[in-house]
């Protein structure tokens, strides 16, 4: 994993200069297995399958504090707007922290994202088209009820 390239891709994510699917493809090509977005520490952390770690700052000014309560339906709406309407990462991040997301892990090979709230709430979102038929809904998120 080339740390300079990974940091450039993190910057491209923050600036919105590349489409997210292209960034994910490049991260995978660099050997990134998963990454964490931490809205409290304001950092992005990338992990390779060989144990390497690259940290990049989350440099959004004016990002609100993480809401006390986790709002699964509001998070789900933000996710859907990113997937279907091309919402940029800055706006998604604002909506995510307003919905109570303190951090999330994006598992690139695992094709899912696990969002976490301040009290341990979780919402699992599969990449579009990747959800297995036997996947169990996460019980801590009202957004997954009935999935």
C-alpha cells in the first residue's frame, strides 16, 4: 500500500474531485482492505491486508458534533442519496453526524459498511447489489427493520 497514493485518494474523496466508485477501485488496487471514518477524531484510517495503516485527516470545517441519538432512518436516507443522487462526501458526512454516526468501517472486500453510534448502535449497509439473501438485519438500527 503506497501511503502517498492513499492520502491523495483521501484528499480526492474530501474534495469530491473523483467519483466514489473510482476511488474505491483505486483503494482496492493499492491493497486497502478496509477503512474507518472517525468523525470524532476527524480522521480517515486505511488498513491493508498486510497490516499496513495509513492515517489521513478529515479536514471539513464546520462539521457539526455527532448527535446524541442515533437515527437509523435519517442515516439510511443519506446513504440512499449518495447512492442514487451522487451526493458528495461533505454533505453525506454532515447528514451522517446529524444522524448520530460517530464512525464507520467500510469493508471493501466484504462489500459492506458498518456505521456506529455513540451508544454502540450499529447499521450495516451492503454495497449496492452485494447483500446476500441470507444476511441478517442489524438489530440496533431501526433502518434495517424488515430488511
